[in-house]
C-alpha cells in the first residue's frame, strides 16, 4: 500500500468526487433541466406536436444527471493521471452538453430527437449527431473503464473499486441496450419486449454497487467478508440485468410470472437485502455527528 502511483496519490484518503467539480456541475445541470421540463409537463402536459414529448426530456435529463454524478464520484479511484482524467472529463462534458441540448430543445420543438420522421434538414442533422454522440459516449466510457480493471486502481480503495468493476459491466450492458434501441429504431421489440428497462437498470449499478461497498468500508466487517459481500452483490445485480436482457430478447414483457422475470426479481431482492444489511452494520453514517467529523477532516486536509 506504500507504493506510489505516477501522478496519483494512492493513500486511503482518496476521496469520492475529488477533483471532479466540472462533472458534478454538469450532472446538476441535468437536474436543473429536468426540473424545468417537469414543471412544464405539470402545467401544460408532455406531448408537443407532432412528435415531441417533454416528459421524455425530463426523464432523460434526470437520468443523465445521475449518470454524470455517479461517474464524478468514482473517477478519482481510477488511478488515471490528471491529464488522462482531464481528457475524459471534458470529452464527457461536451457529449453531455450536446445530449442535453438535443433532447430538451427538440422535444420542446415537437421533434423526436433520435428518430426524426418529417423534420427539417436541421432536425435530421441533429438526429444523426445524437446517434454519433451516443457511439462516442460508449467509446469514451470504455476508455474510462479500463483502468479500474488494472492493479493500480485496486490500491486506492479496494472494496469500492471491486464494486465499480461489477458496476461497469452492467453499464456496458446498458450501453449495448442503447445501441440495440438505435438499430431497432425504437424501444419495443417482439410482441411485448421493452428494451428501455435493460437500458436503464444496468446504469443503476453505478449507484447501487459502489454505495454498498462504501457502507461495508464504514462498518466493522472484516476485509475478507467485505470482499465476499461485494462479489455476491455484484454477481446478483449483474445476473438480474442479464435475465432482464434475456427476457427482452425473447420479446416478452417483464411483468409476467415466468422464470426469467422471477429470477431477475430474486437477484435484485438479494442485492437490496445485502444493501440493507450493510446499512445496518454502518448505520453510524446516518448520524449528523459523523458527517460533521468528516467535514472537519476534509477542511483540515
């Protein structure tokens, strides 16, 4: 643990969100845009003639904001050099700004930003750009993910990095689902399949799995048991996403009592139960006094 990483402080004091203020602000921008869209939907409804829907912009902006904040949280643990982190940061922010703009403006204009039917040349250009941005986002995130599977990253905060590895696997499944939606020219497949569930749930691994690891890190659980818990949680969540993808690939709805949805639900229940147990073991983190001490340590450093 005393080994120094080039251009990186590998001490146990590596903090979540450290050095990622720009990504945090980009994520908060998504919440601001989602709030604007949400207020509009409440006042005037979501649909905008002929093909737009402000409700879609609301959900997209909120989801992208959560995605950016989750990425900002884990980025300091990648053991990347500051230069490479800066490249990823600004590439992601630029892609996010285009996505926010296209999704929000086009839906307010009554145009589906992804699948343009009767729009102008500009609308078709924006739609093509949206597809290109989605592909670039996948490539940029693959670049971001690779260091987490190398030994250097595991020297930062081992439990959280282990959880991040599983989370990145489910994230890649979500990206694959997004590409599927683009190729399919829509979210529906087969008789009742809806790809959007696979696309959305995989990304939530970025919040759920590192959070559980963070809770075990702040508990009295032994290191060996922490690793077993994180492996079990990661495998359960990943299998849940795979079962959902399998059911969707068959063109079936998730809301039927067949073995794939039941297995998926069981996997997510296991993840939830482990998370609740980890929270119970680390329940002191809910105390205001804990956060005051943490804030004092941060100011002192």
